[in-house]
C-alpha cells in the first residue's frame, strides 16, 4: 500500500507539468528548439545574401570587360580611316 501511495503522489506532482499537459510552448526545450530554428533561418538568409552579392560582383566584372572590349573595337575602327568603304570612294591619284 505504501508503494502505491508513493507512486500516486509522484504522478500527481507531475500531472500539471508542461510535458504532461502538452504545453510545449512553455517548456524550455521548445524555446531552445525555436531559437535553433531562428538561427537556421538567419543562417540561410546570410548565406543567400553572400551568394547574391558574389553573383552581382561577378556579373559587374563581366559587364565591365564587355564594355571595355566594345570601346576598344570602336576606337580601333575610328582610328583606321582606310576602311574598305572609304577606299571605294577615294579618288585615284
């Protein structure tokens, strides 16, 4: 009888605790899990922003190389006055 009484006392003392009452939001473990999820989300946002910044930098470098190449081609064409079209219209001496 004594053993059953001690068991009942122990069960009644835990009857209103958060795990037994399915109140997970009030548990310290649930709070720890929420902060872990928040840390995971923040980590994902940080990684995404780093990747986006790297892609923008890569595209800007490629764009600047393309602009410089076009500028060089335009300057080379303007520097050489003897293009085939000008040779046809030039007077023969």
